[in-house]
């Protein structure tokens, strides 16, 4: 399935989505952004990674959805030592609160002007 720029390109379902919703505690300049980008780069190298979409509002609320082939791929990523270190950093400094939800995608469809979806 193709997607518009900025949207993840995912296969025909089923697959999994890890939904990470967060409220930032502080604005620390570039440190958070650098770690977040490193996690995207690292996670995208994992077998079973399908894509990612992320947005953050001016109120500090963020939503990142990563897509995975199966639960085994999600677990492997969760247990990555560098990812675990970043999670600790998030709890200690960057987040006021967060929620992680894992869901199985059963259906997917979309629209993009110009036929990109």
C-alpha cells in the first residue's frame, strides 16, 4: 500500500501498531529530538519494522505510532538495550506522562489527493 509523504507505508493487514502517547515535561532544546531521531533510526533497522508516524502539538502532547509485522518484532524492539536506556531517560527527564498501547490492525484504507494512497 502506498502513502502520502509523511505517512507510513504499511502492507495489507494484519499487522501491529504500537501507539505511544506522551506529555512532555520540559523543553530541553535538541537533546530530546536527537534521542527521538536515534530511536527511529535504530528501530527501523529491526526485522519486522514497517513504518512510523509521529506528531506533537504545541501543548506538549505527542503521538507516535510505529507499525510492526508481529508481536515478536515489537518485543525484540522493546528489549533493545539502547531503547531501554532511552525509555529510562524519558521517565526521568522528558515526560510528565505517557501511555503505550499495542493493537492488531485488521483493516486499513486511506486517501491522498492525486492518487498516492
